[in-house]
RNA sequence: CGGGCCGUAGUGUAGCGGUAGCACGAGUCCUUCGGGAGGAUUUAGCCCGAGUUCAAAUCUCGGCGGCCCGACCA
């Protein structure tokens, strides 16, 4: 892709008012644009990153045996009434011209259970796992921290359906493993934290927290074992001895919740009348679990954790392009050759062929965009019969032979 | 929803009762070309409403909007 033909405009100034790193970096680099508080546009290059997050999630969930579908954002009041969630404070409620009332979905248990009544009737139809990646709406009293807390955001919601609690229990922990793997691939170190189930369940649920001072949740965890609890339910405090292993000290840190998993039981299947017949012919409510990941929040979290003062440093899986090929004065013919060969090799390359941008501007943009690998072709490199290679994550600048590019960039 | 700070060209800012200025951007021309280049020239702005005043970007009140703290966060 040629930069002269692709919309990738950066801003020359840091956005005023924004304090959070993800908002500053993503806005300035032109990944996102703010439409109103907590509501963002994903600009072309930002959308590429978001799609990469989604594709990692899809890959893992598809391999896990879940099927993707897409549900409506506009959800008739009758469904919310079924479960008593019409009065949920964060629900955006609206009316059409005929007086019909709707809520904009913040999760989709009601929609899905009602649909599945047509398709599930026997234990033979279970288990079943369906997910979607969809825009969610929440009337947040206070949107904040760029992509970390918005009123409109992308959410991957997975729902599992089981014949019995035991099957759910097994699936739940398998899902937890897949989640840990997904976050790892996305460049996030997460901790599995016990949390409250809110309106959904009286049991503990589990959150995947990225520990960082900028997170809005407070986590108490053991330095020695896997014990970790959200402050909202925790009875331990920093400095105490771990109640689980009795050895480690409890530490306190903030976290960004990038995912959560819930055992819903029959909380939603019962009101919807989503039942199955077991082997004995007995009618029972389907047992459910739900599992969420916020791709847009992940984008914010990654920016928050992986950056320097010049811009974002994307993990390679999320880099909007594999290579940023920057052409400086005297390097045009060389850059074009390299561009062609990289394209031919199927490498996703962003070629800065702009004639009206100064070298400084191009190099600044390269840092802001944070593409994993930077190649520079200039009079200097042509003279040396080499090409310059730099990883965005490092500081070393290598002069390499052109045919060696593929050794580094694959 | 309570509290704080703040709304001035596309962006970032100065002006704090008396002619709205600067930088970047954008347009045109020339020069330049390895870390947001230089010169010439053009372009574009006081969030909205009411009040005080001879006079309001500036003071007062109300609204709207943004960020931050708190509450909230299925």
C-alpha cells in the first residue's frame, strides 16, 4: 500500500485535554478520531489494527469450536422485559416513530436465547457455542481514558449452552485457557482475577486483568501463587499473607479488564423458556456461560502498555502493516524495487512514497504509526548498496543487503 | 450524578473590559531534502443565549461541550 494513496494522516500536535496515553497516542497518530466523549471513529489505519485484534480472536474461537454470528444492536423492549433488564442504568432506550420501544444492546443473552428456542430441544443439540463481534452501547455516566471506557465500543461476546452445570464448569475453564492464549498473542500479560457477578450471578466470575497503574480496577493478588481478587469482592489487603497458599504476600495493583467470563446457569434460559430434554425425557433449562472480550479496549490497552514518547510500538501481530518502507531523497528507484519485491512476496508493506513530505516528517510519522519494521531507502543506502532496517521496538539501525530483508521480515 | 479545570482559525496557543495576534496546517511561487525545513504571499477564529457596560473573547448568569477526580461500571 502506498502512503500517498492511503488515508493515514497524523496530527502535528498532541491533542489537548487528553491525559491518557492511549488517547494521546492513538488520536495523534490518526488511528482514531473522537466523535464525542467516549465515541470514536476508527480511521483506516486504526481499523487495520482493530481487524487484526479481531482476527486473532476469531482464529482462536473458531479453533475452539465456536461459530460466529451477528446479532442486532437494536433490541425490542419485550426481550429486556423478559429478564427485567429494561431498567438497567447503562441501557440506551429509544422509541421508533410508531412508539415501539427498543434498547441498544449492551449484551445479547436475551436475543440469543429467544432465537435458540427454535433450534435447541434435546440434549443432543448441546453443547453449543456462538459468538459475535459487534458494536455495543452503554450509557456510561462517565466515559474516560480514550478507548478504555466508551459509550460505544466493540465487544466479542461468546455464549455457551450446556446440558448441565458440570459441562458448563468444564467448558468454563477451557474457555479461560483460550482467553489467556488470546491475550498473550495480542501482546498482553493478563492475570485471572476473581470478581463479582453483578446482576448475572451470585457466584464469583473471572476477569482478565492487565496489571498497570492506569487501570481503573484495583486488584489484590498473591506474589507467590495464582490468588487474585478484584477489590470489589476481596477481603484481603495489601501486605497480608495469601489466604490460599499461606506463604506469599498480597500485593495491590490496578488493572484494565480486557475480558471476563461468567457462569450464567439458567439466569437467561429460564425466562426465555430455552429448555432441552435430557436422556430421561425430562425438560430442563439450558445451562449457559458468557465470555466477553473488548477489542477496542484491547487496542487502548496495548497502546497504553506498548509505547514510547514518539508513538505506539505495536506487537507484530497487531502492526497495521508488517513493514514501513520509507523513501527519502535519492532512494526512489531503490524503494520502488523493494516495494515490488515485498508485494510479490506477499508481505504487507506500507510504502511512504510521498514527495511533499520532508525526511523529518516521514520519520516522525513512522515512529507515531509504530509499524514493527522500518526500511529506509535513501541516497546514503543506495551508495552503500544496502538498505536500512530498524525494528520499532529497538534502537539499532542495521544496514543490510536487499536480499536479506526476508531473513528479518517474514 | 456531585466536584474541579477548561472552551479563541483545521490544529496548538496569546490576549483577561477598548482595532483578535502568533505558530503549525492549507493554497500559490522559489529554494531545500536523514528527525515535523527556509523565504515570499494568500487563507481561516472568540461554543450558544441572556445580562452588566458607552464598549464583552475578557465580567455575571444559564445552556451546551471537553478533560480530570469521585460515585457508578450487566
